[in-house]
C-alpha cells in the first residue's frame, strides 16, 4: 500500500491508531503526521530530523 501511495497510484489514505488520536497521511511526496500533543510532536521531530525538509520551516 505504501509503495502504491509513493508511486501516486493510490491516494486519500489515512492510517490511525485505534483511538484515532494519531494520524499518518502518506502521499507521493512524503507524509503528514498528526500527533496528540506538542511534546509528542517534538519527540517525533527530534527522533526523525533527517525526514524533514531542508526548508527553514521544516515543511
């Protein structure tokens, strides 16, 4: 499924935890991740800093 999304063959996919508190929205250019708190966001950002864009905003 993720390969199909990366190849732009599939779109509109959301992957969530069972409580729908965290959301992953993969797309052909990357992914958006929605987390529950700013602290959780910051931990994810710090853990996966190499995934972020080189743009100063990180977007």
